[in-house]
C-alpha cells in the first residue's frame, strides 16, 4: 500500500475521507517493487516509507574462482599476466637489457589490459637500466605473440617491489644511512636494528629545476622512500634520493 | 539478495494478473542480458535502487589509476531500456605540492592508487555494503576485497504539494538513494578514498576523499603552516591536492559527443530587473577552459534523442575548487581532447608510444578536431591543517557532478500521476 501511496502521491484530501486509495499508479509501483511490496500492499501502513524504501541493499555475489581469462577490458588474470610476460621478453630484450640488480634482462614494472581494440591485449612495461629507457611491449594474448614494441628515455612509472628493496639496501649501505637510523631513533625511541619489520614503499622521484644533488633523476630512475615501522610510525627520509640508475644515494637541500 | 531476485518475476505476474502493462518496453531486468556481456559476472556491478533505477557497469583496478568504471548504463522504472552514459571514468592524477615549495608528489603516476597500495577492505570500510573481490591490478595481481558497493540514502529526492481541480491535494515526497562505489588507496601516511555515487535520478558524482594522517615530516614556518600541537610550535605545512579525472562519455553507445559551453551575461534592463542573455559556444577543437560566473559545459550526443526530440547530454557541474596556478597544467578547470589510447594521465603521462604527450597541455596543443571527446576535470583543494586533523584525519572531499540534461524527457523518478506534466501546462 505504501509503495503505491508514495508513487501516486499521498492524497491529503482523500486520506481524510476515504483512507488509502488504490489507483492505476499503484499498479505501476507494485510492478516495479515486486513481491515484498505486493505483500506489504495488502495492509495499510502507519506512515510514509516502507522497509523497502528505507533499507537499500545491494547484492553480495560469490566471486567464484579466478577465471583463466578476463572478458572485455577486465583486469588481466594472473594466468594472463604470466603468459604475457613470457611473450613480452624477446631474446634480444633478455640479452640486451639490464635489470635493477645489474643482471641481464629488463626490470618488470607492470602489466595492464589494453584499453582499445577488441580481443585480449596487454601492455607490459619494463625498465632497461642499461639504456635508461622505459620499454612498452604490447602482447596479443589471443594470437599468442608480441604485437608492438616501444621504448623511450626520460620516462618513469611507479617502482616495483624489487626496486624499492634494492633502493633500501643501497641506502643502508651508504653513509647517509645514519640519517635513517637517527630518524628511526627519534621516532621510536629505540635503536635501529635492521630493516626487518619495516614497510617500505617509494615515490618515483624526478628532479625539479631547482634541485641540487639529484639533478639526473627523471633521466635516471630514482626513488624517494616512505618508511613505516611495524608500529605505524613513519621515518622521515624524504630528503634522501636513491638513484638506481647511477647507483648513488644523494641528499636534497 | 532474494528481494531483488524475485522482483522481475513478480513484476510480470502482477502485470498479467491485473491485465495492465507498466511500460511498453520489456522489464529492465531482462534487457541487458540480451546484449553480449561487456565483462565477467564478478567484475560487473548491477544494482537496482529502491526507486527502481538500475545502474550497470564494469569495474577494474589499475596499478596507477586505481578504480576504473567502464561501460556505465542506466535504466529506471519509467525508462526501463538501459542506455549507456560513460565509456569510462578514472582518476588521471593527484598532484600534491606543499606550500613550503620544497615537497611535491604526483600520487597517481609516481606512486599509484592500485596494486600493492590498494587497501583490502576491512572494519567499517564497507559497512552495510558488499565488499567485492577482484584483481588489485598489481604487477603480480592478487584477488582481494577491494571494491565496496553499497546503496545509501541521499535525502529527499523531491517534494510537491499538489492541488487538483477535484479537490485532491496529493503530496509527492520521495527519499532518494545512490549506488556508491568506493576503493581505498594508501599513499604513505595519506589514505585516499576514490568514490563514485550513481544517483537514482541519473546524476553521477565523482569524489576523492583524503584521510589517514598529515605528513609527519612537513612542519614549517608560521606563514606556511598552521599550529596543530600545543601552543605555537608545530606548524603543519599547508599543501594542495589537485585531482584530475578522465571522463569518456559514450551516450547511448553512439559516441561522437559534441562539446558546448554556455555563458550567461547581464544584457540591459527589463521593466523590473536586469535582462540576462545566454549564449552557446560550440567547442569543436581541443583546448583548456576555465569557469567564469555562470559558465558551464555539456557533452551532447550528436544523434541520440530523448522522446521530446532533444539530444541527450550530460552537464559538468563543478563546485568548491582551489586553483593551483603555479603549474600551467593545474590552472585550467577542464580540458577537452580527442580520444587517444595512450593519453591516460593528465600530467606525468609516460607512454613510450607517444613520448611527447606528457600532459593535457601536450594532448591539446595541436587543437585537433573533437570527434570523440575526452573530458579532463581538475578539482583542487588547498589544505590548511587544523587541530582536528589529528588523528586519524577526518575525511576531506573534492569532486564534481555529471548531471543528466535531456537524457530522458522527464525525470526518471517522475511518479505516475505526474506523467502528463511535460512542458507548459494549460
């Protein structure tokens, strides 16, 4: 009943004399609201608003297992990422490029479903530390082949976990580690006892015109670390820049 | 949700038993199933709000942009045929420079909202909603609870006290609801909430919320900060959050929207007050634009019309905004560019396939003709810290609305008894 009243408008005039009416509009309302409202309709209700109108719920579907492949522009599945990575690293790239550890092969950064076109295509990004170039490999997953390849210098994307770990190790091995240890002691009141328990992430750092000490960053791949202790305290090492390409640690300002 | 599952069947049954058709079109629930699925069942959100409006969309998480909505369709009880609104909407940058001049971050392109920075929903993150499991978009993707889907009351949708010739005085009063999609990303000490609210009247609101904690290291001199500890000692640095969204419409699946700008200016005097004149400027080529008083923009379908014969469109509605004029990229309010797949981020765009296209200014530089326009919306917030920002910092929000303009010939929430009120009444 109430559903109908809401949809038709609560008739202030008629309500006084006839009570609750059932008009054509009621049918429309009931139709859309379905079973719950239909039953509710059987008896008058004390005021405007039904349980259906007040409680807005959404479905909570079971996600099921991860599919082998996505549909349309769904995110790449882990299987698709694995397959795409096999196809993206050509023998030339594997032999000619260099990763963040100095080993042969490009540093894998990320994979994304390609936003244009039909089929399932993926674009994969790598960094070649030998040439300081960002590499983009477009893979056709359906055809099972590398479709396009691009590279450019002076381009940076977010850091991989291995790059962040490498940057932290470089900092800890550098005299500037004293600043991290001091900041740690200041924040926690305890002496720095190693990297265990730290959560470390990083911004990619690109030099601004006024920067000193890290002027190559942007052309080089550089990171600015965000260090968090197990207790959720942040250790301020914002002024320290780790140049992964140049293998140097520098201080801004 | 059994309630909704039974609604479709019940609707047919009700119509049949009363011998009346609610609408000449097929029920909303049946129509989308006929088309090829644009995404997997697990990455589709399709929910009907209490007023009968159904939103359907696909979602995914991307390492840098975080939450991306795609293939967004809307239908309603009054207009049960699902009609596409957006091809996609996503964050396109978050630039955070500090007033000290010594710190600046680009949180989307140099850090990322997706992947390992995307938070697994827990606690009250998705209270009353459904925490959906999907890929986090990481280089080695994990399936986690990363998207919150909920339906939330949005207050009074409309109210009208009618007076009819027969003496009836119907009161039309309706509670509105939004379908809300939300994801949380942790960027250092800040935690950002990406939120899209799909209203039951067809409006879409895009917002970015910031919580977490203030920067632990950025304490500055008195003229660049605000004292938030005891006395006047700890001046937390003022800073900016300039957010960009990339909005790609695909109205009724036909694309090729036209961009129009409207300006209303005082133009002489009438017998009582000023005359105002509104003019339309068609934006045919790429470019960046900014607000002046009463200026607004809309994207109009070049072919899809509502039943009144009006071309369907969505209007950009901007509200609170602090413009960061220290960067040319964060100065304009909106930029329209021709759609190109490798133009993904408003600044810091790094794609070797189009190496010279680094920002919206590069994208728009050659003033290409807009055949399939992409709208880049910038909204800035200058954050002056306050005592209450500790701790955790209460959410502060910035965003904009996309308002349907002539998308349907009347409000999708129009009650049946008002169905005849379309245009000037006798």
